[in-house]
C-alpha cells in the first residue's frame, strides 16, 4: 500500500487482493489510526483487485470514526466488481464514491472552506 498527501488529506492506495490477513490488517491499522485522529482520507481503489466483506466493513467503520472525530473518508477509483459490490451492499450511499482522486479531494475540501 502506498500513501501520499494532497493538501491536508491523506490518500491511501492499496494494491492487490484484500482477503483476510496481512493486506487487510495493514489497511485497517493505517485507516483506523487516521480516522481516530479525525483526518480526511481518500482510499484509491484503482489498484485493489478483490475486496472482501471484511474490507467493506473496515471502510464503513473508518467513515463512521472519521466523521465522529471531524474527518471523513471518500473512495475513488472503484471499477467493475468493486463498484458493483459497493452498490449491492448499499455502501456506495454511505461512503462517498468518486471517479477520480481530484473529485474526492474537492468533496472532502468542500466542508473545510472558511469564510
């Protein structure tokens, strides 16, 4: 998994298959730590091939934690089976889902504008 910063956001880009085990554990550790600190996080799924129910639950939990702590989680890059799975589980409605990183950045930054 790689990560980089955009403005004050963190972009996580997991890659490969996310079955149970080390790959999911690494994503869980990093994502939940950021969510607990109220960070705004984008999870770019463009390099992730397989997501399991465990990973979907992790994404939903991270969104809840981040929101409760003043942050947020958005997804981008989901295609094919990932997009279908998010739609069928109704998580696409609970987790903001965007076609590009730039759209996700704009969404998460929209609530941060100060007049």
